[in-house]
C-alpha cells in the first residue's frame, strides 16, 4: 500500500487513466479545454492533452509538482515558466507516430487507387522530419517508393539530405506536412504554406496535413482550392479547431477531426509514457509494461490468397472515410465545435498495422506488407 497519496487532476479524455494512475492517489477528471486555476488548488499532479494551455496564470497559485502531457507537441505548454517554478514536465514524443504514419499511408493509398495510380511510382515530400516525418520516410523507403524528398530547416542546419521548401513543393507528387507549430523565430511554421507556396504545387498533387492546423493558412487554402480543383487535400488538423470551416471541409478530399494519431496503441502508449515519467520522478520502479494494458485485437490473423491488394488489408485495419463521414455530418450544426470534440472523445478503438498478422501460401507475396508494418503470422 502506497504511503503517500497524491491529488491528481487529469483530462477526462486521457485513455486508461484510472488503470494506470489510481495507485498514485485520488484522480479528479476535468474538461481539458475549460480547465481553470481554481480547479488546481491543492493539486500535486496535472495530466493534460494538447487542448489545455498550461500557463503561469493556470498554475501560479497551485502546488503542482509534476505536469504530464499525453501528446507529442509542447506548444500548449509554457516550458519556461515550469522551469522557473521548479515543476517537472514530461510529454510523450513519438507515442502515436506510427499511427499517424499509417493514417497517411491509408489516406494516400485510397486517393491513388481512385485515379489508378501506384504509390511506388510517386515522388513524396515530407515537410517536418521529426518523430512522425522520419518514420514515414523510413516506411516509404522500405516499400520502395521512387523518391522521398525531405524538408526540415532546423535539421538541415546540422545534416545533409534536405531540400528547400520551394523545391519540394514544385517537385513532389504528394506532400505530407508534419511540422510542429512554431510561431516565432527563423524556423517559424505558422502559416508556412500560404497562397504563394500552395501555387507551386504540381498538377494533380496530393497535400496532406496531419501535423498542426495553423501550418497552412486556411483562408489561402480555400482560395487556392477554388482555383485548382486538380489538387487533392487531406486535412486532419484545422487552423481554428475545434471550429472547422465548412466551406473548406467541403472542398478537401478527406476531412477528419484530428484523429490521425488516435490508434489505441498510440493513445495508451502516451498515457504509459507519463506513468513511466511519474515513476522516475517519484524514484519508484515501474512494474508493468505497455502490453499489460492492451486488449487482444478484434481481428488478429488473416490468411491471404495471391489476389489480395495492400489497400484491402490497410482498409481492414483503418478506413479514413469512416472518420471523414463522421466529421462531415457535423459541419452544418450550430454546435459544430462541440461535436468535433465529441468525435475525439468517443473515438472507437482503432488498431495499428502491427496488430494484424498475415499468412499466405506464397509468403514472398507478403514482403511488401511486412515492410508496410503488418506482422508475420
């Protein structure tokens, strides 16, 4: 039995919260988007997601010692204040990177199938080569994509192999945007893609943003799409979310409610990474593993005949049009922003490619699938 019990406030949408943190003390769940300073009086530990702005104003009168964010990014956290205040901070970089990569692959593969094109033959640009971008590049290389272009100015300062933004926009058939949101300084990504940049896209290009909404200036994107109906756009993130511009959403090929990283593995891994960080902070051993919390997948094994298509297996794990339809239903509602949050809160248990084990009487046919991330049965 733990001697010291802590007071914990946590976003109600953090998955497996009780299972992982109940041992540390009493948990009060809150709406992370409307959290106020008064709710943090006498609290020791705060656990949030990206919808909560953790600022000096929010924490100044609290006794919080540890802040954890079950997310990759930190643009919602005042890191300088936490450091000055002696508050330990931890987040979950890379927790859902594989889920976002697989979202990209599913969306792109669906769009290419509609025009009878092959992903292998395309030149793909990745803007922002961090946890997600690098894993996407590695996965594309593994399946033999013709050419992958990389744009990441901060990394280009120290490493070779990167191209300018103008170059990748002009030469890529498919552009995947995965930058963090940086609002100031030489590497600002806020409104990185405006009308001038969008106008550089090749005919029939595919533009996908599953990074941060404000990377693309939405007003300019709407103008651009009214002029360039050949370009197909996939948006999982929105500049003013949870408010979605219905006119823009109606012009994009696939529109989803910021769920690219919402695989069960990714979400639970984010919570587990915070549990591990809190254990280190408390100088206590971690006596469990991530797999202890993951259920058996609904479909775990599939035997394929020689006529299978990769897209059929990808769709079996994840169909982006299901999320697209769910979002579009909300676009004309007066409470659209609240509906956006509900879609995320009530998101189903989507699994990752690795949870599906494949077998075939001709195993050589499965090499491509294993390179995509599926498991060997």
